[in-house]
C-alpha cells in the first residue's frame, strides 16, 4: 500500500467504492426479494438467482425486440424492460408458489431441496431458449459513459442509475411492507398464521402474492444486473450464496439490517479487491461473515421477538 | 450372535437388505461388469459414503449439511497430495526448475514444498490426516454453531458458505492446490501402479468393503441409545434438552462422524479415479450428495447407497444421450421426491414392498424398523 500517495488512495477508495455500489445495488435488490421470501415466509428459495436471471433475460429479450422492430424507441425501452422483468418474474414466482412452495411451508429444509430442483429446471430452460452463451442487452445511450467530478475519479452513469433504481425499489418495499394494510396482513401472517386466518386474513392468498413480490423484485435485480455484467444460464447461482449471506448477516426479518449488510459486504469485497486478488477478497469477506455469524447467529439487526 | 443380528444389522429386514446390497456390490457387479464399468460403479460408491453420512446427519439428526462436499474433498485432497508427492520424486521432475515438488507448484514459481504438504510424504500420516482432519474441521464448525444453538436453516446456509469459501480458496491458490484443474497425474501408491486393472479391482473391493463396514458402524450407532437420542433431538430438541442432555455434544459428534465417513469416500475416490479437483468440493456436488440421500431415502442407510447408484447411472446414461433432458429430469425427480416421497426409495419399499415379499416362500410381513413419520413434526420444530 506504500506506493500510493494519499490523494491517489482517496481516489482509489472513491472509485472502488462506486464499483462496490453497483454490486451493492444488485445484492440489495436480490436480498430484498429474498428477505421477503426467506426472512418473512421462511422459505429457502434456492431458485432466487434464477428468478434474477429471468429478469435479465426479459431485459435482453426486450432490447433485441426494440432494436429490431422499433429502433426509435431505444432510449426508453429500458424503463419498460424493468417493469416487464418485474411482471414476468412475479408471475413465474406466483406459479411456483402455487405448484410447489405452498405444500412445503411446514418443512423449510425441504423447500431448499425442491427449489434447488426448480433452479435446475430453470437453468436448463434458459439454455434451451437463449443458448449457453452469455448475452447482454444493448443499453440505451444515456446509460453509457461516465461522470468525472475530478481528474482521477470516474463514476459510471449506469452505476448511479442502478443505485437510484435500488433506492426507489427499497422505498417501495418499505412502504408496502410497513405502511400499507397489505403489508400489515403479510406481517401478521408470517408471525402467526393460524391467528391471522382466524381474524379473517386469506393467508393462502397473502403467501402467494408475497412470494410473487419477492420473485418480482429478483426480476428487477436481473434488469439492473444487465447494466453491469452479461447474463448466462448459470448467472443466478453465482449470486445466490452471497444473497443468502446478506439476508442472514443483516438479520432475517430486518429490512434495515438487509440494507446495512448488503452495503458492508459489497464495499468490503470491492475495496479489498483492489489490493488483493478478487477471489481472495471474496474468501476474506465470506470468512469474516461466517466468523461474525458464529458470535452473533441472529445477524446484525435481529428483530426483538420472543420465540 | 444376537448382538450382531440386532445391533449391527438392524433386525431381520435390515439384515436381508444388507445381505442383498453386499451380494450386489461384492458379487454381482464384479462378475457382470467389465473393469471400466466396475471402476465407474466404484466411483459412484464413493459418493455413497457421503450419502450414508447424510442419512445419519440429516435423516436421523435433522441437521442438513450442505457442506459434505467439503469433507469429501478434504479426504480426496489428502490422498491426492500423498500420491502427487510420490509422483513428483526428484528424478521424475528433473526437468523442472525446482525438482522434487509437484509440477503445478513449479509452474507457479514456488521453489520449496509448503509446510502443510510435508506430512503427506508419509502414507501413515496421510491416512491419519484423512480420518482426523475433516472430523476435526467438522468438530470446530459444529462446536461453534451447535453450542450457540445455530441450527436448521442457518446451519445449512453456513455450511454452504464454507463450501464456497473452500472452493474459491482451492481455485485461487493455484500454486498450493493445483487450482481449477485439481491434482492430476497420480500414478503410483508406494511404488504400485494404481492405473492397472489389477489395482482397480483391488480398490473396488476395498471401497465396497469399507462402505459395508461404514454401514454396519452407522447401524450400530443408530440402534444404540445414541441413535434414539438423535431421533429425539430431531423431533423435539427442547424436550431432550430439558431432560438434562447436552444436545450440542450429540450433534457435534454426529457431524464429526459424518465428516469422517465422507472423507473416506473422498480418499477412495482419488484412488479409483486418479485425480481430485475443486469440482467435487463446492455447492453443486454437496447438494447432489443430499439428492442421492433424499432419493434413496433419508431414513435408510442402505437406501442411500441405491439412491446414489441410481442417480449416477441415470446421470451417466442420460447426459451421454440426451444432455438437454438430464437437468429437467433431475430437477423434476428432485421436486417429486421432496413433494410426494419424502422418504425416498426406501419409503416406497416400506410402504409397498410387503406386497412383493409376502408372495415369496420365506416372506413374512416385514416390520417397519425405521420411523418414517415425524418429518413434518421436525419441520415444525425448526421453524419455531
């Protein structure tokens, strides 16, 4: 570290920090969906990464559609792609809940195995539909390029866009879960299913829409993901473990904890990455997480509920 | 005699099951398969070690480890390191810039043997390391987690992360571990050519024999008082704790034991296949081992072996002819087993098998020897 001057170090931290922010955004979007599914419903959704890939593929599909048939629409398609990614992933999540998950609420470890089976099927479907090659959508021009506040600092615009998107989604999820009457019913159902049923909440319907919402958010994560990397059939599996770590580390039922943990994990990894190799940065980050979780098994911000 | 019959074999049904399995792998396979196929079966049977260990850990203990690949890999790497050192004697590697160290170290500009490779010069120390290190590693993880009452889902996720860490570490530290290619070009064991047909037969039988021994020991554990406690812990952990037992010690023991069993499988894998690579360590192989166990029946030691054989035969056959279909089939199989047959093949046999055995001349209605219910109760427990 000695060969860098202090001003260079500041720039390095700023730029790696912004690189970390792209990672943070995708991790947080993934984790928000998973925090709802895993944190609220207790379902270990191993196919969550594949729902993200669904979002990414939908974005890719939309971009090639626009490119070929409505080239003049190019600058605006991305917004619609995000919405489409949310809807398609949400519908698939709804179907998965209906066909699979609802039979397994009493066996959380089995949801892990069943959703792993689901993820295998989804991966093979991507391979059959879109080919084994990695694809990336053509991004609109306004997402490319970068912003330079000083000579040494260089901030990509897509990173800032994804950050803004993440902020909007996070706020929406917060509002939906903690300020709307629907969110009240979701939280009631997850805390005490029988009691909620007794006071007239349709718990089955709540479950289905909650799961669909979680998957839909994963779809948005996929759309955001296309701006920073290309998508292949196995892209989802690369992020699933990290996402689970974000949710567990933050404290499964805490939205604020999820944000803090996504931020610290992404930043730790991306700043370390500059000084040591990328793989070792990941090893140290994950190892530190495992150590912290051994001393604080309930995560950073555990909800203070007596169980 | 009665001790052997009841405790080691698990009564009449267990004894017949064991006998059939032993005949199948010790007599029928060697007689009817050529050495190439037999070697392949031997490879599958090494996964069966991990599957059997998961029956103990997951089926009976209710602890789902998604890190059995870690222990399988540690065992496999232990054996591979010994064989590699033997293959890299000074005269075999005299073209390298530093003779006497494994070739991949030389490629990565490492000039002396790292300290943790030194013990693997000796076969005795290697065997001890294969048996002790994974168990010790499991002990540390288990002690840290179970003493703090981390269990269920969280344990599964943390073991999975450990599998990821180890894989990245092995791939990243190419100079010390051989990287993504793993440790290859293993030829001799104490001067004896392990690639010859003769050696392959011997390793196959050694492997099959060890697997049967592991099943007998596991059966002994399960039929002992410890086995009943394990089931009790799975079903109502709090009640066992309130009865005055230190639950965590039992969990730590069974986790360490299962790690040791998986490691034996890994070591036998290296001997029979002739290499070891990180692709047998990470998340995917670890979950596949859980699949083998689930398909065979998470409550049946012998079922787990059949599950392993069945899935691997299916994988080899299908992925050769219809590579596209295999993942669909595997995913579908997995979902259907979890949803419709939570006790796997063994569960189906227990439910319907008596229709067949009743018609046999010596057949009587078999008693259910293993509890097949309370899977759902267990789940209630871990959500609470």
